C-alpha cells in the first residue's frame, strides 16, 4: 500500500538526477552572487562562536593585550618625535656635506681630463629640447 | 488536520539571511513535489524541469517579499504555477478552455496520507489522474503532495475558495470510486 504522494514520487523518480543537478546549479549561482549581509552574519557568528569557547576567550584576551602593547609603544614613540627632527637634521647636514665634497672632487677630476668632460655632456634628448620663449619671459 | 509543511521546521529564516545550507535544505525538500506539480500541469518533463529551476531562482531572489515563513511551501507552489501559466500562454493554450465548476459544498474527508492505494490499483490511479480535467487534477495533486488547506490551494491556484472545494470534491469522488472498485 502506498500513499498517492509516494506513488507520484515513484512515478517521477527518473527525474531525480536532473532535479539534483538543477539544485546544485542554482546553489552555485547563489554562491556566486556577492552577499555582504550573509558575510556579515557569518563574521558575527564566528566571533560569537569564539567567545563561547574558553580557548576562544583566551585568544581574544591575548589579541587584546597585544593591541594594548602596540598602542602603548606607539604613544611612547609619539612623545619622542619632538627630538627626532633635530637629530635627523644634523645627520642630514652631515650627509649633504659629504656628498657635496665628493661632487666637487669628481668635478675637479673631470675638468682636468677632456675625455671625462666629453662623457659628462648632457644626453642628446635633453640637449635638443627646444626652449619655450614664453616660459623664459615668465621667469 | 496537519498539513505536511506544518509538521516540519523549515530553515526559511536562515535562507533569508543567505545561508546556502538552508537553501539546499529547502530545495531538496521541495524539488520533487514541485516537479510533480509542474508535470501534472504541463505534461512535459523538460518543461517541468525548467519550471522547477525558474522557481528556485525566483524564490532565492524574492524571498524578502514573503511575509510569513510558515507559508513558504504555498508561496513556492504559487511561483511554480505562475511559471506554468506563463508557459501555457506561450504555447497559446487558453486558460479559459479549462473546465470550471459550480460551487459545491466542501467536504472534510480523510487526510492525504490516509488515501492508500493497493499495488493492483496503482496503474488505475495514475490513469485516473490523466483522465481528470486540468483544474481537478491540479487541486488533487496539491492536496496529495503537500496536504495544503483549501484556502492555501485557492491562493496558489488564484481561484475562489468555492471553486477549489468543488474541484476537490469531484476529484476525490472519482478517487473514491476507483479505490472502492466502482466503475468511474
């Protein structure tokens, strides 16, 4: 004995594989569509799941502590920033001085040798670049 | 009388939130009933498969419009019927050609699962379904598949409640005759 429902399903059981395929295709299409609210819900449920487990609570506490340390270090470093420009300016002056002396040394060497002067010429493109008279008058 | 859909918890709320697992459960639950319903309306296997697919896609896009989660099943069958109607129109089949009946008093007969068909009656049952008019077959299939109430069937088929009662009355009468081995 069968119910009409069972009998109807049995009559169409050959359609089952096609129906399964249709279901999979539609689900794939659904998954392909971006669903930000769903993602948000997933993120929230993940966080709640983490909070519910004791290990998860320790992990969150550890992450919080790490962030506090980073924040504190950042604040301390922020107080020291007033001294930084002077130090860096002194270092920068020294570097510029060394570079300037090196440049003068190379220049004097070049002036002493004609071959070096030839290699020191500007390249062709910048050499041939036309000068705009208007820009000159503006200056 | 409990409808089939009333006694189970369907993850409609989760599906509304975009949970793919919930959609999978809902599609699995309804794929065969929807196919059978579409087939009984269209009598075409490929068209019925297409209708099921269109129903799933439409349901996933318009679930927000469903106000009451417990009416999900009826809502889904309503979409399927709408898709079938579109196909009827495409094939220039006139809905007006469908038989209509005078309103008859409704009956409170046995539930869908209380109609039991013996093995030797199975072929007769399927033949009877074919012999019924389209509107009669439609209400009978909805009743047998999901045990929808008369009001739900009226909502799905978009006809007056009295018309549904009448159609179901005649369809059940024919079924009863069959099961009691009386000539149709």
